């Protein structure tokens, strides 16, 4: 499945490389800021060299301006990448659906198919943009910030790293719950769309038989199920976000306490302490980013699986490889010994032979008059 997903990146390799490289450079520039703060406090301020301090501030501001431009590229062009992939998938799905047999449409409600073409692929497009990029940048930032923290003070860095296994366990735990919940949510969205489509499409029949109250009850049941599943998804998301937020603040306080003790003991300079505190925030920021990816990942993967279910459905009736395309046809039509049925065990037409002259109209009429 992963290989199939990444195959959709091939037409947009250049756009992917541009987005990816800009994101990497922006991440590296973000890591440089704490080191600049350390040098500023420990070296520039004691020197009292005002012109040099101003030059350093101008250089730092220029770096921020560059980072702003890179962030714009990542946000706009990165989303363009996701939208392009989403559009390609939607076109392929729609084209494939045109080839499927009547049995497929008998077994799948129109509302379900509409949900797969629209809502499911919206989430796939988001994952196509944020998934690979955010995970790579998060890992790079995590390793880069920890290396710089270890460079400043190895003991303090190791103390801070103790929290990582707990954060990873919480991310995996809540990520699994989110995956299960969003799969159920997608199923409910399909049922919801199908109920609306059936009602609106058959509104004349509903009103003719004064069946509005019955339809309202069915809709209310579907609506309540949809609401309950969505609330469950938001509840899981709220727990994950709240726990992550609290842990981040606890880590900040933990680093402040340990760093203050190291500073009092003379093991770290003031500028290094400030840089370490900033790096600790950067160090755990990728975990928040991974947490955000995990929140969107279940929706995207569930949508892509539902997309593959459609694309892997083979048409029951297909042209032979050497089929001849008809341009303009004139003359008589002849059927000889034709047998047809929707199911192999039950034939509708059995050994039918017809000779239809040009200009004649022939129809098969069933017991219901259809």
C-alpha cells in the first residue's frame, strides 16, 4: 500500500524536492537561533561592542526573513503538491467507476461513493503533503536539537532525554485510538450521505406516500450516530493534545530546575543555559508535530484504503485486448444464441436470437413493465 501511495508523487518530483528542501533548510535555521542567543549573551554583551551587537541583530533578522520566505514556499507549494495528488486520484477513481458493472452500483449506495470521491480524498491530500515531510523534519529536528544540547552540556541533555520514552508511548497509544475512531467516522459519513441522497432523490415518492415522519426518524438515527462518532474522535484528540501540552510544560519546568542547579554549580554559563532552554522547546516540538501527523494520518490512510477498495474492483465486463472501436455503424443488428445474466447461477436471457432491421426499435419488457 505504501508503494502505491508514493507512486502518485512521481509526476511531481520537482515540486516535492522544492518543498522538501525548503522545509529542511527552514528546520536547520530554526536550530541556529538558540546558538546565536548563547553567543549573544556570553560574548557580545560582555564585550559591550554596540556596533557589533547591532550587526549581529541585523544578521539574525535577515535569517528570520529568509526563514519566512521558506515557510511561505512550504505552506503554499507544499499544499499544491497535496492538491495535485488528490486531483489525480479523484480523476482516476471517477474514470474507474465509469467502467464498473451495474452490480457494483446495486451493492454500493450513491452517498457512499460521493463520500469516497470527495471527503476521503481531501484527507489523503493533506497526508500527501504533511506526512513524509513532517515526519522527516521532525526526526531531523529531534536529532539536531539533542546533538546541540549534548554539545552544550551532556549531563543535562541526558536528564532531559529521559522524558522521551514516555512521550513516545503516549503518541503510539493515542494514535491507535485515533485510527480506529476515524475508520468508524468514515463509515458513518458514508451512511449519512447515502441517507440524504436516498431521501432527496426519492422525495416525490416520500411525499406521495406521506412518509416524511418515517424518513425523519431514519435521518435522526444516522445523524445521532454521526455526532457520537465525531465526538468520540474529538474526545480522543482532546486527551492527546491536553496530555502533550502538560508534558511539554512539565519538561520546561524540569529543565529550568536542573539548569538552574547546573548554573549555580558553575557547570554551565548563563548564555548556554538560555540556549539549552530554547533547544529543549525545539527538541520536544517535533514530538508535537509527530502527534499532529498521527491525528491526520488515520484519516488519510483510512481514505486511501477506501480509495484502493474502489480501484481494485475489477469490471465484470471488459473489452478483449484486440477489441475494435466502432465509429459510425449503419445496417441491421443480429443476435444469435445470446445468453445473459447478472449472476452466473441465474440467467435472465437464455439463447436469444434476434434480427433487427435498420430503423426498428426493440425492447425487453419484464414482469414489472420495466
